C-alpha cells in the first residue's frame, strides 16, 4: 500500500488537478521535477472524463492524521502514473504466450494436398497403420495441425476493379464431400470431385494471399484487383523493415510465382519472368535467392543454351556471372558450392544468388518418365543439389544476420509432377520437401530454439485430385499403403489445380495464433486425415507471420 492507504474507484468523483511545473515536467507523464508551478492540468492523464484514473480516491479519508503533505501526494501521483501501466503490461505479458519470432521459416509444397503428403510418407515408411496416421516430424504433439482453404478472390486473369469475394469460390465442405454419382463425361465420377475441380486458385494468387493477407485474381503477384501493387505490404518487405534478413528457395525457377510472391515481387502477370527477376534482384529487401532457371543448362544438368528470362535476361545474367551486378549479388552455380555453404556458415551475411546448373526444375524434369517408374529409379541429376541442401545453405547464410530472418522454402516441382500425373516423381519431390523440413527442425534445435523461431508448413493448392486406386468407383477411396519403398495405391482425377483443402502444420513462436483464426470445421476431412477438421484460410498464414514479426496478436 502506498502512503498507508488503499485506492478504490468511485465514479463521478474527481481528484484535484495535479499541478505541472514549467520546463521541468516529463513529457506524457504529468510528473513534476522542479519548483515552478504553471497551473496547467497534468497532461494526458489529467483528471476529468478522459482520465485513466478518473474517480480514484483514498478509502480512509476520514483519518486526517494519515493524509500526506501535498508534495508527497504529487510524488505518489507521479509514481502511480508511471508504475501502474507498467504493472498492467507485465501482467498482460505474463498471462499470454510470447508472440515475437526472431526467425520465420515458411514451407510451401506447391500443388501438394493431403494425399500427396500421405503418399510420400507411406513410401518413406512413416505411416502408422494402426492409427492410420503419418509419423513425420510435424506429426509430433508440439505442432499445431489444421487444414487450409486456398480459393482466390475471383477467376479473372486480370484486374476487375471488384473487391468483393466471389461467393461461389468459397470452400463448402458439404459440396466437397458429396458422393452423388455423375454420368456426364468430363465431370468426374462423383459430385464432390466435380465441385473441387472448379474455382481453384493458381500459384500467383495463392502466393499473394500468403504474402500479403489479401485475396486477388489468378495471375497476380502481389497485385490487386484495382490494378495496383501491394507495395510495402508483403511479408518480405515487412520482415526487412523489422530488421530481418530475407530469403527464398525453390526447386523450380526462382522467378516463378511462389518464390516471386513470397520474395516481395509485384506484377500484374505472373509470366513476366524477366521483369520479376530483375525486380527481385534490384529489391533492397532480399538477401538470399535460390532456385532453378539456369539458361546455360538443360533439365538433365547438361550444357545447353536456353532463354534467360528466368534470370532477368541475357544482360542481367552476364552481369551476375561476371560479378558485376550493381546490387552486389554473388552468384553460385556448382553443387559443391551449395554443399560447402550447407556444411559451414559463411563469416557474414551477403547477397547470395544460387542458380544450380539445371534449367526448369532441380530433378523432376530429368530424363524420360515412364508410368511404371518408381521413385528414384532414375538417378538424380549428379551436378545439381537437392532442395534440402539448398535449404541448409540458405539457413546458414541468413542466420549470419544479427536480427533473425524470414525464409520461404518451396517444393515447387511437386506441382509439376502432379500436373503430369507422375506419382513417382511427385513422391520424390515431396520426400525432398520432408527432408528439408527435418533439416530446419534440426537447425532450430541446435542453433536456435522454438521460443524464437516459427516454422509453418503448408501448400498453395492441391493438384491432381489424388485419391485411392478404387476412387473411380468408390467415392473418396483412401490412398493405401503398400509398404516402405513402394508407391502406394493411388490414382489421379485431374491434371490441374483443385479447390481441395491442403495441410497446414506449425510450431514455435506464434504458432498458437492460428487457433484464433479458425474459419470452420470439416468433420469429414478430419476423419479422413486424422486431425480436428478445423480449417483456416491461406490469408491467415500472413496474419500469423505478421503478428509474430510485430509481436502482437493475429486478427
């Protein structure tokens, strides 16, 4: 108790005005530190209708011998005005978990839905048959698990000027799981399949949603339906403004939609690769860029001459190779260079561009694919690193920054394989994606901790409408495990994107924020894939990352 009394609230009673003293008051406190009274009210905490301490009084005012001299009353008033808000803030922090994340790592498996994640896990031998669940590192209890919706704002491929969400595109669980048989050619075997094949997002709109928290039209990279860029609003730009190093890694060309979107590029058309690449290279907020797109090699890692659009055009590419790019990028291409950085951190953070010696994908497009191929039956490109190696190299480089980092890692070629209905290649790509997640978990537990690092793993959309082998006649027949090292029983029902739910798992600083953003429950999805059935939206990925960067609750 201060001054021998207890303070209670009494509405309607005003305390006397606390005098301020000229030239010696502390701004914003109303506290005095000198002898020259001005007669002004006490700043922002002045008594009256707006006072934070309106109506406070001494409970034992009928004991005049306990009253304090005016000078000490003023001292106590000053103390309370400083100390009381600090106590409230401390109690608030103690009552809620820490939100701030020094490091944020976002994993995106492009075109990979629940059944693609599950099929790869079965191949890896990470499948619990008794519980009908995968046993990946992200299945541990300390990870939060949700589904995620991915629909775009509309299906236009150019700005429409209309900000309203097309209601027909919102995910509807009842329609998604409708087992009613269909007979029209091209619709699919069941009504649920037909529904899911309509209204799907593309990677550009999905990347924009995760990078900015805003829905937009298909084809747009951080570009609005009113034909304006989301300038300064991407997670890459926000992270840099908060002092973080920023990097993107992909198994497909680094100027493609997902790395471009999460790397903070802005373009009304995703196919403007040359423009996008140059914007990324010229941007002040990117420190590490890694991905395919090397114009001096083909898809088998052999010397060739390809278009240089993915890397900014011939002139930019020559500048990069000669070490003369005006922004100071250091280019690495050899597998040994990636492996060296993956093994040993550099002495300091630098502008690192890693473009392996391969054109369109790291490994998915190699050789000739046969429908009877099994995963890894054809050797990987010998001179090209894996996504896991590139992820380690990016981590080691970004971690040299003093204030943490934001890193996006894309398993981009899962989508390419599922478009082509290449189950073996899709499994290869998803396995590498899983290995990259494990590498990050190992890094966090060795070099950081989960109190300062947030890891989110999800997909931008599902591709291929993957279900079990009998799903042409049995609605939503599950993918069936055939044992470690064997391709599970599955089949495709599409060669394009779908509006299916995708997985979302997260752990670390701020991961609990997803619980506040749940949009609904899909009980059937929960039963099929072994989780609560709760789903969030892809825009919520941005909200959680932004809240973690800014140390405030997501909303």
